[in-house]
């Protein structure tokens, strides 16, 4: 796959959104990621032939530069295949850490049209957005962890945050530590974006 660089936009806390264009509007794998200019790019969204990728540093590319993604070195996963494995009458919990947060945003938006979605985002030290007080309830979640992503809330998706370092509004610790303190309801389905590549 060959992509053309369009632009990049700085996000909070050292993250960037890189916009690329492909020569057709064919759907790409929702777990698409690759390295360009020593930056790891993780798919954030696709609108027709325009793709946005989240990365932790700016890329040194000029407009219209061409990027060739590597051949399939992993199991690319497509949204249509994932949907077939999900039950529409059970809530879905999406969890993601680090750069895989991009995949969580992608799936949260795409699946929220037909499924009841909840999302937990985890980072080592900072998120690519400003933390805001949550507006939506999250059953049984630690009471002090009331921070959320505004973008997910704009999409009507309840979400909570988890951070190894102390961040006001976030659960302090790893996802494993969170799940020792809080257990999702038994009827929830879970998509772990950290385990999608195999």
C-alpha cells in the first residue's frame, strides 16, 4: 500500500495526528500500523481515502511525499470480520494502552452505531488529549477516577482513564492493577486493543 503525506497536526502532550491519502477508498485494517521516518503510526480514523494516524512524534515529510507500508507482517483485522464475532445485545468494553489508544478511538466510533460501548484508555504518563470530568456513569469504577476523554463523550461513549503516573482524574496504575480493583460486569464483551496483533 502506498500512501501520500498530506499534513500533520500537533496534539497535547507530544502526540501528533498524521493525515495520509491512499489512491482509493478501500477499507483498511482497523489495526493498521507501520513505521515511517522512525515514527510508529497507528490508524486513528478513515474517511473515504483519507487516513489519520496517531504518533508520538512529528514526521519529517514534505507534502505529497510517498510512504510505502510494509507487506502484511501481522494479522490485519477488518471491522466487518470483528462485527460478526460480537453480540449486539451485550455491552462491549474496549481497552487500550499507549499508541493503541488510536485503535480504541477507531473501534469506539465505528462500533457505537450498533453496539453499547464503554472504553478504558491507559497510558504510562500522558494522553493525547486534555482530561475532563466525565459526564457518563461507569458502573462500580473507582470513585476518584472520574476523568474522561471529551471526544469519546461527544460520541456518547462512557469512558475512563488509567495512568501509571499520577494524573488527576485517572486511576493510578496499570490495566492489570485496575482489574484487580474493578471487574467488568460478567455480561460485557471485551476487546483488548493491546492483543490484536499476533
